[in-house]
């Protein structure tokens, strides 16, 4: 989806990452978080009631537009650091349409605006979190973030981590089509993990970490579905002045998002990397499942329809 040229961005929702070699470690040296491509484990457990993710709310109602914030575009500085001063270049939606760092900022604005207005409809307040934009590596509460693990959400410091160069890999290495919504889907997926974090971190994914219908896979597919609910209502999100952040969605936008969801399916990655598919080792779900659950969220626009733990099989 393209951003409205005149929409104002809020850089306070992001921060610059560094290139330090260390990072806060989870006990035992394990990394935790919700990664987009199956490279790190998520330690989250959801508490469900009555088959729903959250009680209350009008399932059919559309989300309102929470006041978005302003972020500023940035260039990735040498030495693996995004210069916070350069974020001032990301002022408007026009900047987001031509600069990937600005696109990250604008997407964070929209996703947080959406959840900030949506969760109260389900009797729950949204807790905003920052995205750390970096290149190379940077410390996180879940260990060192680097280009090998891809974008992820760390529940131990409640931040999303995105290597500013990942979108090039998403297209060149994984095979996504390089469209705007393919990139935006990645950010929305990680914020889906933050929503899961708010519902309760109880280790459900870690207790059942692998397999086509494992807890880990269900967590990841739920995040895909939650990203889809944002897409459904994304054009309703606004900046601090009430200006819509995004232009109307198109069929090519959805195709682009599905290309990203398919690209990071466990089966597709395994076939490319090891020449065979081993479902017993899946941590994120098949390409088909990832596309299906994204569409479940997009078509219903209701987070209660994203309860991957409420069905016998998710594949």
C-alpha cells in the first residue's frame, strides 16, 4: 500500500540501533522473539476465553483511526548504525514511498494507530512499543540482533527489531515481489507478536516448538492473521492531524503481501536451503498456511477470527 504524500510521520516510535557485538541474553543463552522467517523462537503464551482471543467488542465493527505519530526517514550509517539525526528526513508519506527506512517508520505509525484504537473495542488498552532500526547487528533484550535472524519482536524488552536492509533479502533471497505491502506485512507481523505478548507470555510456543501444528507455528500464523486485520483497516489509520496515512488498497497490494507470506513459509525455505521439506522441524508454518491465515485476518478484519489455537489443524 502506498502512503498519502501529505501524511505526517512520527519518528518518536522508532529508535536507532547500534553495531555492538553483545546483547542481553535469555537465561541459558537462548534467543527469544517472533521472527518472520523461522530463524528464532518465540516465547509467548496466549490465554483464551470462549474460543476468542479477546472478549467483548463488536466483531463486525471497523477499527477507528488512532492518532498516528511522526517518524523521520533515515539513511543507514556506516558501521551498522542508523543515525537518529537522519530520521528527520522522513517527514511525510511521500518520503515513505521512496525510502525503506521511512516506510518502516510510516508502517509502525499506522500499525500502532490501528491497535491503539482497536483493542479498546475488546476491553483492552494497547501498549505502544518502539521499533529499533539498525544494520548489521545491535544488542537486544533477547540477544544480539543481526541480519541472520531477520526482523523479530523481543518480549523481554518489548521492542521490534528490523535490519534496514532486510527488504532487499526478502525480495532477492526469499523471492517476495518487492512491493510496498510485502514490506509492510513484515512490520505488521512483528507487531502481531506484541499483541500476543499483551495477552500473556506463558511459553506456549517454547513448550511445543516444532511441527506443522505446534504451538510455535500457531503463534506465527496468528501473527500473520493479525497483520491481515491491520491491512483490512489500514486506510482508516491517520496521522496526528487526522490525515489518512495510506491510500486505498489494491488487488496488487494483496498479491504483494501474499508473495511475502509465501516466501517465508517453512516448506519453501527448507526446500531452498536443504533440498527437502521436513514438516517435523517447522516453526512458522507452510507457505500455504501463512497465506491462508493472512487472508483470514484480511477478509474478516476481526482479531477473534485469528485464534489459531481454537482449531484442530492450522496447516
